[in-house]
C-alpha cells in the first residue's frame, strides 16, 4: 500500500461509533491492526480487496469510508440581486440559459419553508377521518386513544422510499444543510426534518417519533452539555450522543447595534425590547440562566414573555424592528445581516437510540459527517466549530 495525499477516509469515526477497537475491526476484516492504524492515519491507501473487506465489516458502502479530495473549480456567475460590497456570502447556483446564475443566501432567502409533499392521506372510517374501529370500537366520539392510530392511503406505491427515511427532530438550521449535502452521496435516502426545540426533540425521540434528536442544553450544576437531560428523559434506555459541532450563542441585535447593547444586563439599562423562545428551548434556558446568574428579574426584561418559535423567527423579529434583541446563534445573525453580542459557546449534539444505529439509512446519514463537503457547508456559516463533528461524546444507559 502506498500513501495517496488526495485520499481521505472516515474509518475511525465509523469504527468508534460502532464500539469497535482497531483490533476488533482487523479481526473481522482479516487484516492486521497495523493496517487499520495506517489507513486511519492516512499513511497508507488500501487495496481494492481491503477496501471491500473494511466496508463489509462495518456494514457500509465504500464511498462512506473513502473519497478523493481535489482542488475545487471556480466559475463565473451572474448574481440575481445586489449584495453589500466587500462581504462574502453563501450562494445557491444553477445553470440557466447557458450561464451560471448565483442566488445569494441572505436573510429569508437562506431558509426555505416549502409545502411538504404528502406520502399518504387518512382514510375515513364511520365518518371520522382516519380513526380506526379497533381503536374506537363503539364510535363514541374522538378519544385520545382513538387518535393514536390512523388508516392511511398511500399516494405512491414506492414503499422502499418510506423505509429509506431518517427522521430528525431538532431546531438547528444546519440540520437541513447536512441533510441536503447527504443527498449527494445517497440520492435514495430521505431525511425528514421535524422542527422541535431541544426538550421537545428529546421527548419525540422517546415516543418513537424520530430516529435522531438534536439538542443544545447546558446544565450549570454539572458543567455538562446535554448529557444530564438525556439521562433523565431516556430513563435507562440505551443511546449514543454524537456531536454536530459547537456554535456561538448570544444576542442578535439590529445592524450596527444602535442601542449599544453589550450584555444581558445591558438590556435593562438600554430599555431594549426582546423576543424570547418557548420553554424547553436551549436559547430560553441560556437567557434564564444568565439572568439568574446576574440576579436580574425576568420581569425586568421588556418582552420576556413575547414568544417566538425558532431561530429564524428571532432573527426576523429583530431585523423587522419588532424587537431590539433576542437569543440565537452567530451563524443566524450572519445570514440575516444582523449584529451579534456573543455570550456562550454551546455544543449541539445528536442523540440516537442504540436500536436505530444498525439501520442502514441512519448509518448512511451519520457516515456523511466525515465528509469535507458537510464540514465546509457548516464552517462557511460562521460561528460554528466542526473540529469534533461526528465524535461520540457519550453513551447512555449502559
């Protein structure tokens, strides 16, 4: 085996996620531990036979393990709208009429809220849409139990596509970026992103409504991110926590920071109006913890009970002048052209029940965390550290 400086691999992160040592993988693949070490460090490029053995041993595709890193080409494109001079922007590109067109991803254009195509519809039973007779045999109105199960008429006979869907509950806009990037390697894989704050996502995972829950909660008593909350909610169920990165959280303020807001306590002094997030969100928890630490009463903050439901909603409220400030992330501030007052670095983790880890669609999605394109999509946002992306930060319940 010879060294290939353009060959990159995701071997170590996949191996450790599955709880294998180098020797364990070597035994299954029929190679030496030194071979595994050399491949992971990039000192050796494995032969085709060894590559296939490694992929089989790890239950994944060859392209999940290895890829070639090459210099990226540059093109000339036509902008569809004016952008501020001297700043870099993320762009969406398309080939239209024989030329490249560039769509700046700024403000609302950085987020899409499309109507989601349906996979099926409920079937009416005894006048009640979708309510099963088995759930409500007497037909005595709609009870909570009656609505737990519904009959569904599929709108497509492609059952395989439904089986090949990974559901993620979370609130981070980067999840959708990650999902879209994954489609480059696995066009048949579907990622359904259900918006939910950190605690709601965790409870959704517990209820069996999602494969993965994303969260960013800090426990000041233990100094740990997410782990204490996961242990409490999962109550002994086995799970793995994988980090998606560390992001900068703080106050979004209007461009140029006209009120001169410098801290949370400064909100009172400047008589600033904020928007707040709902209970269970990491942003609200950060605000409350900071106010308690600084001994500032919640009701001293004008707008504390003015609730919005997402990072985008916070940014839109500040950008439109409805509020002077709100808690969100540096990357969201950049996307909306807003000012940012840093407060805290928070680790965003993915929580996956161990029973889901061996499912092929989940493995395909997680394996892409090692790809450079995914890293670059997150890094270019700003205020986002992907150094340890894909690392297992905790195992729960064993």
